[in-house]
C-alpha cells in the first residue's frame, strides 16, 4: 500500500512540476536562472594608480617623478566610500609581482630588462612571481606581502570582497619566484628544452634558436630612449620560447606579446590535446561532479602549478579571480581549476575574459566560470549607440540570444583595456554614458562592473609613455586627474570635484545602490521596445525601454540615448505584460527610482493595455516603480 501511495504521489508531483514549468514558460520572458540573490557590483581599480596624488605626469616618468599609489592608500575611509557607491567586490588589478623598471635589488629582486618590458611600470599581465606582490605597491617592499594581507583584512572589514588577477595563458619572459612555498618550483625550471613540446614542460621551445628582442615600432624606444645598461637590444633566452600570444618566431613582432611566454597546457603544437577529456554530458553536471572527475586524473604540470597558485591566494583570503584571456587556455583546465577553487571556497567569484561568443557556453557550463565579459555583443553595441551611429533596435536580439546564460554575462562600459567614455575617441563626454550605464546595470541579473574614475568622468587623456591616450595607462607611472580630484589629497571625499563631476558620481551612487536592493532586477525581463517602435508616435531608435519584475516589485525602465532630443510620448505596455502583472483596468502611480527627486507619473490600464505619459530629456533615464 505504501508503495502504491508513493508512486501516486510521485506521479502527482511530476504532473504538477510539468504544469508549473508550462505555466512558467508561458508567463515569463527571461527568468532562466531563477536567481534569488543580490546583484553584484564590481569596482575595478588599477591598484598602483588609485592613491597616487602626484600630478607631474611626465611621459615615461620614473616612480620618483610621477609617483605611485600604495596598498595603504586604501584606507578605511576610501573603502567606505567605495562601498557606499554601491559596490560589493573590488578587483585589485596589478597585484601579483610583475616586471617593473624600478631597482629593487636591495630587496633581493632582480632588475627587469626594458627590452622585454612594456612601459616603465610594466604590464600587470607579465607576471614575474605568482607567490608575491608588486613591490611598487608597498611602503616597505620587504614586507609587501604582509601589506597586501592587511589590505585584504581592511577590505573585508569594510564589507567588500577581494578579487585579483590570474593570467594562466602566459608569464613574464624572466619568471623568477623568490618566495615560493616549500616544494614549489618555478615555471620552466624542470623543462626539457631540447624539444619543442613535451607534456610536462611548462613552455614551448624553439631548439637551436636564440630569442631576439623585437624591433620597436611606431616611434617607441625602451624607456622612451633613456639610457639604461639593460636596454641594449638584447635579452638572453636560449632556446627561444613561444611568445604569449602564440607567436612561434624567435624574434616576435612589436605588436606580439613579446614581454611574455606562452604556457603549455598539454596542447600539442598541432592543436591536439594530451590530457583526459570531459565525458559527454558533463556540461550539465555540477561543480562537485567535475571536481570528482579530476581527482584521480593525471594532468599536465602547468595545470598543477596554477591550481597551487589559485589555492595559495584563496587560503590567504582572496575571494575570487579575474582570469586573463581565458579562451586561450583549454576549457578542460578550467573545469579542473575552478572546481578546485570552489571546493575550497564555494562562494568564490570567478570572472573570465572570453571574446568568442561561440565559446561562451562551454566556458560557463564545462569550464565552470561564474561570469564572462559581455563585450563582443552588449558592450560593443552600446558603444556604437553612444557614439551616435548604432541603433537600439539591435539590443533585444542580444538579450534573447543570451537568455539562457544572461546571469553569467558581466556588464561594463569601461575597464583597463577599453577606452574611457569621456575620451574623444569614444563618446567625448562622460554624461553620454548615463543611459548606457542604466541599461547595462538593469537589463540583466548579471553583475555590473565599473572602472575607477568612470564615476567622475575620467577621460584618460594623459600621454604616459608606452601607449596612446584614451585609456588610462597600465604600463607607466601616472596620475589620474579627475580621480585625483575625488581623492582630494587622500581625504577621499570628492573635495576638488567640479559640480558636474559631483553630479555624475551621485548618479552612479543612486543607480548602483538601487540595483543592490532591487528584487525585480533578479527576476524577469521583457523588452517593450518594438511594440513602442510600431505603435507609439515619436518613439525611435534612440530610445530603449524594457520591464523587470518579481513577485514584489515591477519596474518600467526607459532610456534616451539622444544627446539633443527631448521626447514626449505615451509609452505602451502590451496586453500580455499587463496580464502577467495581474493589473486590472485603472490608474497606477509610478515613481522614478533614479532621479534626485521622486518624480511620479501615472500608468493607465484600459482594456487590458497600459500607457504611460512621459517627457524624457536628452540622455535621461527613468526607472519607474509601480507603487
């Protein structure tokens, strides 16, 4: 009898689940993740630039001439202000010890060769020692690791999580670990350099060929032409190694990643894989299943080295990682690494740089990445719209195409690789970024990221030395003027900001804090753009509108990307949406959640359709909440 009852209950439950799924499919547009958590907001900061108050800004200037920020500049006050901006995670960019052209030999650190270093302060993606941190960032370089550990604690005490970079695809040409844990050897220390490839080698080699430094182009010279005993057009590497971007020439080109060497993950030179593959169906299995799969597998040495590195920093209190150029490393490795990290910290935040949309699902489902950059689709489209030659009509297709993975696609308008919004080569005015920022932060359940200085309109106009303006330099010692006005001699109170800069930062603060507290932004999405394109007089491709909702909150979001035109219109809400919201005919008060003042209007529902009368000014956005 019990068995019969059990079977009956199971069948009933199965039918109920099927009916529930059918209803859900019919009534919800995009709620593929059913996420029940707070929005995440990442504040990316270039660590050595954050607290630098020096305004000299001499091209190719030394650390003494142009100054440098320190770990200690992230004071309790600074961290409180960042958190109050509406931030949950700080990505401290450039923390691992990378090549720098500053003499730290007094601390046992070897000098780095300007012939294979970009800029004077060096690329943060040419890591020289994964078990220590950039000596530039410490007041006392001999205690640089302790100073970073203190920063981790301060950050946690401020209620924020810590993210740092790991760059698995390549390391600096002169990698040299000074403080390796017991039993850990350097990359390449045990390689057989007589062959191009060997599974357990960390690098690829060109036996019989010596490395030659690239021929510098575009008017650049090491250190801007300054004399330096190491800037002699030579760098000893025999045999030559493959370069970080995969170049197999003993003399890489100037535009190759010549400062780095490619790491070998057990991928043969012909592209075939020399390691176990994930069985079919593992894209639908969870983290624990992937972790169990790799437990008894023999994996290449480079896999083990990077797992040791990630777990070292995780044990120190780092809460997550941003993985540089993840798509250049096989997805099986990511399954191995990320599940090991999650086994140590199930809440770890794992963000990857992947630019090929055809790989997105593999790196999320097989590689177990939490988040990927949404650059190639959303960011690139928004950039074109902000520049005036793109149409908002392209946006719904992007969201529809990513509906099954939208939660994993981190949104941004700036980062260290991209042009500043205020740069003349991008939008020329930070205010043009406001509607794009509202859309970016509210259209999805995914995290939002901003880059330090974005919130005060930093234009990235400085000629720092290596590289051209429009991006804040990541290669040289430099000051960041608009951001420095917010730093205000390390008071971190915005005391030197202009009225326009204060207004912009307040806009970011209101928007980001709203996203943190909104239940609807972790719920459902539906675009109402095309029905308004078809039925609403005056509505065109410079506007974009959509709705977000949950059981507790209903939002109508409207953005005007036009910098000159004011729109007066009656926004339409279709009957299927009104039905999903269970709104009867009548009038409903709506209140804007974004502006400085609580602007209200009325949503009228007649014959099962909604209309909202509004006037929206150039570059204005509304987040209307139904009261």
